[in-house]
C-alpha cells in the first residue's frame, strides 16, 4: 500500500512514523508513506500557499493551485489516478473503524491536510473524493488527523500486526467496545482479577468477555448498539443492568 500525504509541515510526521507500527509496516515493505510539502508546488518565489478570503473575514485560505498540482504530481509519480483523495477537515464525515477498514483495502490513497482558516472550496468540490474528520473539535491543521488515519489504517493491512496481536477482537472491530483486560498480579492492592479468567474454561471466559463488551457498550456508547445484532439474551443483560442502575 502507498499513502501520500500532502501538507505544510512534513517534518511533523518524522517522529510518529519512525517509532510506531507504521515503521514496522514500512520496514517489512508493506506500506510506503510518502509526505509532500504543498509549499513546493507554490508558484512564486516566496512560496505563497495562502491568501485572503474573498468576501472578507478572519484568517487566510489555502490556495487551490499548489494543492491541485501536488495531487497531480502524485498521480504522475504513481500512475494511479483513481485512488481516493481525502481531505482532512473538521467538516468531513466522522472517521471510524469501518472507514479505516475500507481504506485498508486500497493499494493507494492520498491525504490532504488543510491549514489556516480553511482551504479553497474548489479542492473539496473538484479534487477530493472524500472528506474526513477525526472528531468534533478543531485542530490547527490536518497533520495530526492524517497521523490518526494512517495509524488506524496501517495496522489493518494484512501482515502488519504480529501473530500475537489481533485487530479482530479489539474495540470497535465487532461494533462493540472491548472487554476489560487483566494481567499479573492476580491481586493488586486488594483488587482481584475476576475469577472466571483464572478458571481455564475457554467457553466461560468467552461468554464473560462478550457480556462485558455488551454491558460496557450499553453504558458508555449506547449509540454503537444501533449497528450491532444482539441476541435476546444479550438484550436481557442490558435491561437487567439498566434496572440495577436505577
Ligand atoms: N483539521 C482540523 N481539525 C480537524 C479534525 N477534527 N479532523 C480532521 N481534520 C482536521
């Protein structure tokens, strides 16, 4: 997989991508992350990439020409013009595990990191194939959002996670939050590990974990349950726990 990132601060990616799972994926030749500075595609000798907003208002707007030309440069370099071009913006679709899995199935995609007060609307209308937001808050630029997207996608690329790590069981993979984890010691400051986890009974452990997942999701993120199929028994667990709380 190849991921191209167009941004104004490529140096921001150096440290995060040289430690994490992204580095491992890169070393194994599974993922190639290439950053590009939008400023390199500016037209004047001052490398201007922003300008005042038409109609007035606060802040500067990222100009369309360098952004279009940076994407066209990627198209020329890779020969692929139909890969997704994703603009990171607080106005985008909420990024989710499902979208991460969709992106992990592509052999290539491009991320555009916005900056300043905004980016010229023609980028969104005529260049980007999608727009993503990583949450309902405003970051200074799209770089941190791009790191989040790349991290979540890369770990889903087959072969990136080691055999001991599983992307299938974790939070959100099944649409539910993950069950609690424990490790040694068996008792810490008087707090004991649930006895079922020490029982060696795999069926009981699986049932306990499922129940914990369902109840935790119902308590913390009931909105997620709209997209999950639960059995009658599981629905009864939720009603019971709600009764016990009130
Ligand atoms: N750029 C600024 N804020 C952002 C957000 N919440 N998500 C994606 N890109 C952004």
